[in-house]
C-alpha cells in the first residue's frame, strides 16, 4: 500500500462534522481587524501618536504663521521713537523696545522671516545637491564612487563654518549670500546618507526587474531608488533646518549676516549685547526665539525618524 493511499484513508476516517462551514459570526471574528494602510498613512498615524513631535509641529506652524501675519498687522518695522527707547515689556510693548524705541515684538517676527527663509532655502538646496551627488555616487559605484567620496572627505576635513565665513567675506553680507554659502557647504551629510541608502537598495529584486524591463539608469535612480530613500531624506532635511538657523544666527552675530536696518534673529541678538546690563530683555527674546525654533525642529526630526522607520512599526 502506497503512502498516498494511506493518507487518503486517514482523511476518510475523519468525521464529516469537523468540515462544516463556519457560521457568519465566526467568519467575521477571523477577519483582519486593522485596515490596510499605505506606508505614508502608517507613518502619519505613528507621528500623531508622538505627542512631543506633534507639539513641535504645531509650534513650527504657529511660528511660521506669526512670521507671515504679524509683520502685515504691525508694519512699523523701521519706525523710531526715542521717547520710549529701552522700555521694558509692558501692555503697549509686549517684548519692550530697543535703544531706538523700536518695538522688539515686531522686529522679532520680521527677523523670523529672514531666519526661516534662509533656513528653508538653504535646506532645500542642500537637499537637491546632496540627493544628486549621493545618488550618482552610490548608483555608479566602483572608482567613481571612490573618487566622489574622497572629495567629500577632503571637504569634510575643513570645518564647514570656515567655508561659510569665507564665502560671506568674498560675496559680502546679504540674504542671497548666506543662502548660497550654506547651500555649497552643508550638503555633505545629505549626500552620505543618500549614498548609503542607494548602496543598500540597488542590489534588490525590484531594481533587477526594472533593468530587465529596459529602464534606463536615470529612471532607475530617480524613479525607483531615490523615492525609496524619502524617509531618511525627509528626516535629514528636517534636522538640517536647525543647523542652518544656528549658522545664520552666528553669522549675523559676528556681523556677516543680514545688513541693517533689516535684521534676523542673530542680528537682533548682536545688537542687544551692548545693552545687556541695562536691558537684558533685548537679548532674551531673540535668544528664546532661536532656541525654541531649533528645539521644535529637532524634536520633530526625531519624531519623523521614528515614524518613517519601518522597524518601529507596531
């Protein structure tokens, strides 16, 4: 007797009652409780569950909204009134006035415009340069990758702040100069992260399938590889914004930032140093604006890292 015959007879000996169809309520209990969601929907769900990250996101939205709206409501950015110079915070001037009698509250939100524009523009340019350079390096591999990464190592050997200061000295202070200086020196971390992600992904099966279907190298890189790196790219870009804000504040503090009478947060802090003993609030409020914004972006970046990491799925 063959094993197949023995198996058939063993099935015949099982009572038919065990094979009765399940009742509707039993079938309903076996259905998946959690609905199918996409990667981004699941990431948003986990981000919403992160209270510090959501509070930071709300704070950033409020800061950006105030930077847009308040200067429109209170456009007296350049008006001087020496009768109220160095006035401490009160009901009329929430953040007090400076040595020219200008409202610090209004100047802080005008300064927020410049600080945020510089941070977002520089981070966007860092994103573009870093993605292209790191993507090409990781996808090409071999000697091309070796040469391109040695170039990054050479650039990394000099502190990035020195590059920024050199560009600012050569180009002169100004909004466009700061953005350009930050863009050409702060793309290195983005390039390294994109390269590492590309090296991990380019050997996987979906890339082989794209090659078999005749996809060009450019299509594979920009339509298949880079979109699969978006999680790390978004996190890195979010964490680069605080660095740009701090660098801009530092440049403005040493006199290489936004030229007067316009001012960023760093310029406001620099101007208030001379009056720190008699009017410390003039330094307090710009410093708080810088610290709170940087803290909010850092916490949001940590939350995005946890939300976009598939290993953190639960």
